[in-house]
C-alpha cells in the first residue's frame, strides 16, 4: 500500500499568504516564504502554491514569489494560478516547481492539458478543480459543478465528468477542492472526493474543510483520497505536521515519517 501524503497549500495574493472561507472574505495572514520553510522543516510531504487572483485578474503568476518559495524547500512543489500557455508552465518549472496545476485555463482550453503532458510528462500535470454542490440536472448529473476564476464563474460542467476527461487528456494527478467546505474547518466533502477517486485511475488530493486530524483520517479512508491537503489548521498554528502524522500513524494509516 502506498503511503498517504500530507500536503499544505499556500494561497498567495499580492505576494502575501491569504486565507478565505468559501472563497470570500479573504484575509492576509502572513509570509508564504517563511511558512514554506517551516512546513518543510516540520516534515511536510508536499507543498502546493496558488496565486489566487492571477486568473481572475487576467495576469501572469508572480514568478518571483514562486522562485523564492522553491529556494526554501526540498520536497515536491506544485504551482498554479494564471498558467495559460505552455510557456507559462515552463517558466514555473524553471523557477523550481516539480508540477504545474491547471484549473481555469484547462476549462477554457482543454488541449492545454494534453500539450503540457506531452511537453513535461503526465506526472508533472495536476488538474485542479473547484467544485460547488448544486441541484442535479441533465447537464450536471452528479450534482457537483466546476467553478472557475477563483470561485467566481460557473461553467455548467459536471465535476466527475470533467475529472474523467482531464485524465484522458493526460493529467497525472487531481486536486479536488470543495467550495462548500473550503475554509470552514468542518471536514472534507467525503462524497465528492470518493466519487472522483472511483471515476479516475490517477491519484486524487482532497482539499477544502480540513480542521482536525480526524477529518483527514476520514477523507483518506472513507473518501479514499491518496492525499489530504490542509491550510487553516497549519497556518493558524492549531496543529503541526508532526502532530498530524503521529495521529494518522496511530490510526493505522501508512504515513511518511
């Protein structure tokens, strides 16, 4: 059995670490570079960096901040936000990332997934999706809709069907973020996570709602996720990476120590 991974996310706005609840009321909470170093030293498995306003502001990612974070850590590092072309993706990898996260741009141009996979390898392409629970319709039969541009723009796409298409196009991993759970610390969207895990063959990272190590255990077991992404519970000092790993190990999960 493969080890379950603990991943943290740095949402960055104007060069500062930020956090929101359900994508609204975003607050600046610190320095992403120092947090990245701290989490690396604490034993975090991987780090994700999102420039959260790059897509909605129609600008390029803040490559200097990406480079500064990459210089502080020696763990897998994936980056997203404002990546619209293969050149954008190449620049992020050159700045020190191991993986690129495609979200809004992949919806607008699905072939970007295939192009990136051909250029950099499937293992370097992560399909990120922000998902909102909605009424079931013929267009959205599973009741989960993809929302883009930082939670601002509905797409009319069913999340489970989009995940299948993303895998076919070449995505080697997926981050599934529940907008309903995001920032609430009330627990992950287990049903959504499990549906996507069961629909694809690539690793799935659960995101949105982690507030306790028990929530992480639930999504890694009941939700069948390969990894759990956390933000608030680390950023606000409520838990440390070693505490989380000790809890999950005690519960019988295989965790990287």
